[in-house]
C-alpha cells in the first residue's frame, strides 16, 4: 500500500510541472540535431547557449533530453527537459554533479 502511495505522488508531481513558455526553446527541442542554439530569452535568463543531447525514452514514459546551458558569464549548467502528453516541454530537473558517495 505504501508503494502505491509513492507512485501516485510521483505521478501527481509529473503532471503539475509547468510547460516551457518559450517558442524558440520549444522549437529547438522539437527539431534540434546536436547543434547548439543561442536564445535571446530563456528560463535561465537572456542570451544563453543551449545544447540538447539526443532524445531518450525515460522511465517516466516521457521523451526527455539532457540540456547543457551556458550562461554569457561562462557558467554551465545541466538540465533535463521532458515532453508532456500535449507535446509541450517542461524543465524536469537540474542535474548537479556531486562527489562520489555524497547524497
């Protein structure tokens, strides 16, 4: 019974994520093939470079892509974008590298 409660909670969280409200980023995620794009506006601020990895089918049942986002100041972040059932995309989570063994 407890396991099904966790599964239901996870499904609710997946469904409540907001869709990306950025036409250029959405078009890029739908069509890119290993080339980077620079976005004047984005969820991460202005003038960022985004490089999307190949799409993959995630355990959640959604199509996802790992993103590398480079800020104008040189900082780089890793994110995951996943496609919702209606075809729009959402930023699923940030990827942070941690030392081995650290949770």
